[in-house]
């Protein structure tokens, strides 16, 4: 696999689709978490705060994947890793402790409410970042 050293390699080809998918998740999770936190934060503060955190992760991942350069590539890797840990941790916790998750987050049940895209997305993102890693030269 050749390394790609173009400035915005992560946002080209398949990467454009990936950026678009992340943007959709960023918009939907920002909207969902904003409504939850503004209208019923006292009902389920932990899930709603986690929704807000997921929204932030998706926004950062979207921007980082769309930008070029080694710094943004690194930010995208960290965002995808945080997303992966988050979806695994929240997914597991929401199944083992359902009473703590009276309302769903984007990562609840490993993203079951979103056809498991939140579970698959970080793997695809990390795969793409591996393929488009900037060259050391």
C-alpha cells in the first residue's frame, strides 16, 4: 500500500464519503444532544452529557478528516480512537446498566438506534487514516 502525502489526502476519494458521513453524525448528534440538554437535562444527565460528548467527537473528527496535513491527521486518529472507546464503553454500560440509561444516546447499545453505524464508523475511519497516513519524508 503506497503512502499518500497529498495535503488533504484524508478528504479525497472514499475520504469524501467518510467526511460526509461524519458530518451527518455531527449534525444529528449536536441537534439531539442540544435538545436533550436544553429541555430535559435533569431526566437523564449522564446519557445526555454523553450525547454532547459524542457530538463534540463527531465534529472534531469531521473537521480533522476534511483538513490536510500531519497535525489534522493525528487529530483525526485520536478522534476516531476516542469514538471507538466511547461507543464500546457506552454500548457496554448501556446494556449492563440499563437503569442508568433511561434515554438513548448515539452510542447506546453500540449505536443500535443508528443501525450500528456508530460502532462501524471508527473502524472505517481508522482504516482510512491508516491508508492515507502522511509520509515521514
